[in-house]
């Protein structure tokens, strides 16, 4: 979501601007803003389209899914250090992808079923 759209959300019906506290907006929309940042980086650094995945009933979702050669890679984005990934686990159990990536505020680390990459490393995605 762009800064202009955020301001539009906080405009009253007469068209005058409400005094917007941008720190509060960032707190309120940090997940969406972080996902938007990652999406823009993915689009600009690799040539394949970026998709979204969800179960039929919407009980689980993965932020982004990209194809690299013959592999499909699920990508989860976390704006904080809370790294619960229930939906990502549902995807992994259902499709058994070769590679799983989570971008977050946590340092780089390889776990048994996924690689955690800090948000500042999103531009390196193609080399992961």
C-alpha cells in the first residue's frame, strides 16, 4: 500500500486531511507494508511471475509462490520476529517443495525444513 493510499484512508468525507500519525499507520499496516516491499523486490530481481496460494476454504495461505526452473518455492513474509508458520507448514505437508523461504526480521539461518532470510536480503533471492 502506498503512502498516498494510506493518506486517502485517513481523509474525512469533506476532503480535508486528518492529522495522520505515520508511526501509528506503520504499526497498523506493518505486515501489509512488509509484504509489499518483498513483492516489489521479488518482481524486480527475478523474471518469473509471483503468485499467492490458499486452501480452498481459506484456512491456510502462503504469501508468495514463485517458480524457479522446475521447482515451486513458497515464500512467507514476517514483519517481526514472531516466526509461527502454520500455513506454511500446511503447504509443505501438502506439496513437499524442495526449498522453503521465510523473509523476516531474524538473521539468516537454515532450519531442517526452511531457510530464514532477513528482510534486507530479499534482493538476493535469485541467488538463494
